[in-house]
């Protein structure tokens, strides 16, 4: 499945993408999670806003963070309605409260595009959400799984029906550890098909011993695998209703996502990437570009199952376990169990 513009790549910016597809944005309602003034969510919102969407719903964990974004966005794009939604994706109670609020909004009868952008990364000490779920998995996947499914009636009423999950090449680091979602079991006792990629971890200067239980980058990687499998599951279950779900790697961007990452390790890791000839950092505008392609490019209107994007193009660089339909079904069932609700 090709995108519309095969020449786009690493340096294309989100505003350029949005300006190319104004008809897919005009008069649409778009929800973006994890919007703060310096991050990808804000970059995505500010790229879409000039193309006359009717409403952009921005979510964040605190009203203060949302207010920073709202002040700037409303001043720059006064003709667009921006609606803030406070939601802590690590709390199912917060998610249910936020979803109930959205469903009550009479001025938002439909949501055309959902961009699940929020995330946490490399939390150094094993931490659980208030619901007892490992923090990366609970926030990056379960939070979006629950929120997306709870507001699904309004997504199904939309025109685009696009759901975009911002994943990462971190998915290559680890499959989902179904046997040990809390990362409590020693590495040597984990089934081989659930173990993280120790070669990649070693290359990133992260050593794993037999006795190691919690691996921050591994837990992050597993949650990014879940983002992709969630897209596969959405397409399988809701494709006949017109829903198109995509997952993507935005690139390496310096944002608040790195707030839990050890600066010394990050510096060494990036030097290693440079020596290996791998791509460096993108700007926020470049990083948000692939999210916008996934959200609005009509070239992606065909079969969406298992589609993963990178650098504004459909990419084959995705681990097999992250697009496996049986794994997607398994994740869906596990996720329903963790939120205590089934979504047909």
C-alpha cells in the first residue's frame, strides 16, 4: 500500500503534509493525546490547525500543561475550536471520567481522527499504575486502549474514522511479556519468545543478566509493540465499519519523553547510533509528519491491517510478532481483562 507521495522522507515536515491534504482535515474533529508545548502532540496540532478543522481536542495530564498549549494555539489559530481534556492515561478512573465527558459533548457529535500520541519512556525503577499495571504498558497501551474504545461511538460517527498509534522502533526491543506483564520474573525464567532482544540492548549499552527482572527499555519496547498490535486488532474488529488504524515510528526527537532517561546513557547511545551510521534526531515538525500522513493521506484508504509507517512511508521494518493477528487477539483479550470490560 503506497502513500500518495513516495518522494517524502526523513526531512518532510508535518505542516507540509497537512497542507497537501486540506480536504481530509477541513471541518473535521481531531483528538490528540499527550499535548504539551514542546512535544509531538503540539507539533501535530499546530500542523493540522491551519487547514480549518472544526475542532481539535487536546489531552494532557494537567490543566496547567494544557493551558500552555491552548494559549499559544488559540492565539495563532483563532478560527479553530480547541477543546482541552484532562486525562491521566495511567488511571482507568481518569480515563473513564474523560471519556464520559467527551460522550456528553453535544457540540462534538463525531470524532473523525484520533491520534494516540502520549507516552512514557525508560522509567528507571519498576513502577505500577494506580490500577496495578506496569507503568509503560499501563500508560502507553492500556490507557489508549480504554480511551479509544470508550469513545468509539463518536469515532464510528466520523467521516475519516482514522486511529493513529504513535509507536516506535522500540518495538524491536521486546515482544509483549504476556507471562510476566509486571516484569517481576528473572530474565532466565522468561519464555524465549517473550525475552527482549539482548543484542539490541547490549548495543545500547544496557546489559541484561540472568537475574535481571525489570528492564526499563524492554518494558518500553513491549508497550510500543502493543501499540502496533492494537492497530492490527482495531482493523480486524472494526475494518468493516470503516475504521482504519495505523501505527508508526516518528523518529528520534528530543521531547519530554526523554525526561526519565539517564542523560549520560542517552549521550552514549546517540554516539553509538552515529558511529553505526544511523539517522540522528528530527525536529518536532519532522517527527510529527508521519503521524499526519497516517491521519489524513487518502493513499492509505486501502487495506490497513498491519500497516506500519516510518519517515512518511509504509515500512516493512517491523518485527513479525508486532503484526501477528493471533498476538493481536491475545493482547485484546488481555487488555479487556485488565480494564474489566469487553469491547465487541
